[in-house]
C-alpha cells in the first residue's frame, strides 16, 4: 500500500510528530532514491485509477519565436485499460483543412503503441509506425509521447529532493528524475515536480538525447472531478532551443460518458465525428 | 449526359428527402473551394491541345446528426469547371449517405466512397468507386458510388457486403485537354451486360487486425471500373469507344508493422468472359526516419514494386515497375510536406516518370500546393507514350471554411 498516500492522511491526529518520525525513520533509511522515485510514480498512477473513460475539448495555441500564433482545435476521448496503457482517440476540428482527421492509439506499457490515422478526404485508415513518438504533435511543441498516458513501467525513477511546487509555491513537491526505458523516446531524461498531497504534476523538464534542457512544461488550473481526479486545464510547453511555445487549453471534461472498446476501434474511425 | 441526369435524380431525391425530414436538426457545413493552374512545359503531341489550363472546384459537405448513436446523413455535392476543356466540367454528388449504427453492425445507404488497400503508389484492390481521373492526376479522387452497405463488426473481424445498383463511367479529357490518348473518346460507352450502367454489382470484404498485421480479403462481381478501348470509325474519323466488361475480382491486402517499418502487399486476380484473365500484385515498404538531423523533420521512404502477368505494357503501365518515393514532413505549424516519387519501367528502360508535390498552409485555413510531373517514354507500344509530351507544373490554392 502506498506509503506516501498514507502519509498524506491525517496521521497526526493519531500520532505525535515525534512518533511518526520514529516510525518512518527505518523505512526512509532503507529506501534508495530509486525506490523512493518508483514509489512516488506508483502512487501517482494509483491515485488516478478508476476513471473508466473521459472526453474533453482541447485548444492548442502554437507560438513561434517571432510571436506568430496558430491555433488547433480538437476533441479527445480516452478509455482506461487496467494492466496496459490506455486507449485514446483525437479528432481534429481546426485548422479546417484537417477537419475530421482522427488519431487512434493503443498505448502499451512495454511494447510499442499501436497507432492509426484516419484521412477523411481519402476515406482511408492508415497505420502509423509506432516508433514515431518523439515527433511533434500537429506541429506543436508537444511530442506524441508527451500526449500519451502516464504508465509506471515506461521509466526508471530517481527521487532527487523536496522543494516548493512551481505554480503553487505554498505546496511541497517531490522532484523526481524519470529515465525512459524506450530507446525511441526523444528524451534522455525528464524531471518532474509532483505535489505531496495530491500527486499532481506541476512541472516537467525534458532533456534531449545530448542531455541538454530542451523543453519545460508547466501545468496549472487544476480542477477536481468526481471528488478524486485532478485535471490540469492549462499546459504550457516552452522549447528553450527554438524559442517556440505551445499552450494547450482543456475544457469541457466529462467522465463516464458511456464510451466502450467499440468507440476505439479501427472500423469506428471511418464514421467518427 | 442522360446518364448523369438519371444519377442526379436519384441523389436529388435522396437529398430532398434528407432536407425535409431533418430540418429540425442542426446542420454542420464543411466546404472547400479550390483554384488550380496548370502549365505544360512542352509542345503538345496533338495540335489542338492546350498549353495552359485553369480550373475551379468546390466541395460542400452538409452533415446532419440524427439523434446521436452515430446515426447521420451526409450530403456532399461537388463541382468543377475548366477554362479549356469542357469534358472536365463536372457536377457530382460525392456523397449522399445515410448511416445507421447498430450494436455490432452498420448500414449505409446512398452515394459514397469506399477505400480498400494499403499501398501508396497504386491501388489494385480498391474497386468500389470509379476514379475521377480528371480531378487529380494521381488517381486519388473518386466519383460518388450509389450503394447499400452492410457491415458486421465482430471479434473475428469486419465483414462488409455491398450492393452497387448503378455504375459510374470514367471521365476522359476532351480534344483540348492534355494527359489523354491520341484519339478522341466517344461520349457513348459500350457494355458487355445488356443492363449497361444499371447492372447490379456485388462486393464482399473481410478485414481484420491481428497484432502487428492488418489483413483484408475481397470479392467483386460486376462491371469493370477500368474501361477497355475499342477503335471505332465515326464520320469525323477514327475514335475510341470505352467498353466496360463484366468481371470477377478476388483481392488480398496485407500490412505488417515492425518498428519503423511498414510492409505492404496487395494482389488481385481478375477474370471475365471478355477480358484476358490476369493476376497483378504490388508490394513494398514504408520506412520513417524520425527527427532527421536532430530537427523536427521526418523523412518517409517508400519503395514499391508492381507486377502484372499480362506482361503487356500496352494495357497496363504497371506490368514490371519499380517506384521509389520520399516524403519530407517538416512538422511545422504550417504542416509543410514535400513528396517526391520516381517510377521506372523495368521492361522499357526509357520509360520513367517523376513527380514532386509540395504543400503548406497559409494563414488559418488556406493550403497552397505546387505539383510537378515529368514523363519520359520512347516506345509507342508502352501506354505512358501517350503522355510523353505532357510534363506539367500545377499550382493549387484551396480555401477551407
């Protein structure tokens, strides 16, 4: 059972601070930074289980180094899969020339993801080579791998330190280094800031294969759904090497809308709206 | 032209039915208006042929959601007008399709478009729709096909059955047009079957995804979408008449994904009383290099080999040909892409073609494309000889709204 989840509960009402420290001290010493990092990742995933399915509207604002903006609008649907990666479907509404294009992905924890693209003008469902995860999503600063569901098995972890959370400095965050196991990832490592209380990710730094800082993500405007699931409504990704940035705004999040496996089918893509 | 009239009647009836019964529903509209200009770089093979050609087209998709559950009606008229070649004028119903979605089945009825297959440079298995070869030289544009389609979506795959009650004749360039046979093609076509364009065609397809494999098996029985040409003497001299035989076609398509590689195969066997029975296949791979030179650019490499056992370059341009293609995707905000392809006939070393297609978005929703095609053919026996003088550059601007 997740130790840190336990820790967040009101243990202090039962134990004095001194007793707690004494009780946890042996564990803390026995735990390596790697073990602690893994434990945080497991708890983060565990606190976000059981949402079944969801739908949301998304808007991406792409800015280049000169400040010129370009907008994308899409709707996404997700289906939670226990013991494997989730299924996702994204339908594009803007730009108008790609309206109706749909992207279906079955993410997997250890194997490569399965991905299909539906091209409405050709009425064609095209399989995509799944190693294409480091490429930009719709010309934005988000890579395909940044958009896919968080799975514990995808990374090795290392706890670095505790510090005040970015965006909300009144909270304390775990700072954890994640190293992708997939050699086709575009990153050498990611450093994430996760708050102690609710395991929300407030910030992530992405390092390229040359180990230089590539991008920084900040998540904000978190809202609580079904009394249990925190969702960020604003994600800002800045590319430090190109000066380009993307803001991803999420709206109209709905849970348990009745989506099933059949709504995430290659055949269903042909009639998706 | 009377054929179009009849076809239009059916679709207009469908459309008016749709508009009367769905008036309470909100309609979504998605449209495209395109303007294109073509410049042919060489003197034409025939003196009446043009050097420059302009066209305007429009496509308007009306969508009605019929009470959720995926049920809907789509009506998509299309028009095209050409500055030089009146044969290129067209009013078509690309789609007028009612869809009903059941639990593990779907029914479509009306006019629509269906794509089968996996390869990039040639579509052998794809047979439901007639190609609108005057819309785009690459053969990716299709005429609307009247149909009733039943799909069963089961654990063992997807089974689709088609009844195709009406046949669409191919369109051919007129005397002023380029990219055509040297002899004029008569407006009136001939058919093997007495029912002519009203012959009822049938098709069946099973497709399934098994792990890294996507497979499909298909059968078709009906009027061949590909015309054969009969030399005919008219009062104006020698001409060609399109002839549509009855055929049976069995098709196989398979694709395997393996890391960065996509392996593809399509094969068909076509038989008929009035055609030379034949087997044809195309196979190859697509390989993608992601993040080329540490940039955001992807480079896709395509290599496909096509084979046709008729072994007669006079009837097929793909009897023993190798096609190499590259696809540069910049992954920028403007979705800039450049496609390049080179095709070599392995029987006729002088027969080659080369194309470059580049496109980028300007502003919110305007796409500008620049295409260029170059042909080489020295042998009058080879079908590509017809277009040896028709190298062209085309600029296309499409507005989406």
